[in-house]
């Protein structure tokens, strides 16, 4: 298994997820994604597949109240 060099590891942003149950009866969760050192034009996307499945699923249709922040500043976020 290849390992990353220290230089490559320094360029890879640390990604952390926090999942909270917002409404268990409605099956709603609040998911926070934190990228420690995002790139200048960072793009985040959801896959439309699950490993081992051939079905295409549009997981993004279930997103509600999508927001993006850098430090305390709100950033534009588009669900496409």
C-alpha cells in the first residue's frame, strides 16, 4: 500500500464530519463538514452511487438549508 510523503500529506486538507440528530421522527440530521486547510477554490460534492450498487441515487435532493462558512464569514453555496 503506498504511503503519502510528508509533502503530499501537508497538501491534503484534514476533513472532519460532525453528525447530530436534528429530528429523529423526521429522520433529519445536521451534518457539519470542516476542512482544516481548504484550497482557494474548494469544491465539495456528493456521489450519486454507493459502493457495490449499480443504482444511481440523487442524494443531494435530500439536502436542506445548505450553507458554507469560512471562519465567521458566510460564503456562497449552490446546490446544483
